[in-house]
């Protein structure tokens, strides 16, 4: 079963995030701690790391795209 990776709430007032870089593609094998995407909010820029190991089965974001907190970044299946 695939795990949904969602944009977390980065701060109390943050509702939107901007994806400035994507580090994964469909089919990539990843481990815990591997970078997924770089995001920018109105206050910070940070890299979201994977919390699980597996294979990227779907990427739902594009570079330079704007998304809301809670939107799905990607799906990761057990390897």
C-alpha cells in the first residue's frame, strides 16, 4: 500500500507553499531522510525529507507550483 506524503503545516499562519525544487521522480527508490522537495513559505525555505523508505509511485507537484497545506506531494510504495 502506498503512503501519501502531504505538505505539513509549517507554521500557525502558513496555508500555502511554493515548490522551488523537486528531488524525486516516479520509480526512484528512496530511504528515510532522503530529500523529496524544497518548499518556500512566506517565512522559511526548507527541504522536506522522506519519513519512509520505498519507491516513488506518483509525484503530484511541479516545480514553481503553489500548493496548500495538506495537499499530497507524492505517493511512496513499500519497496
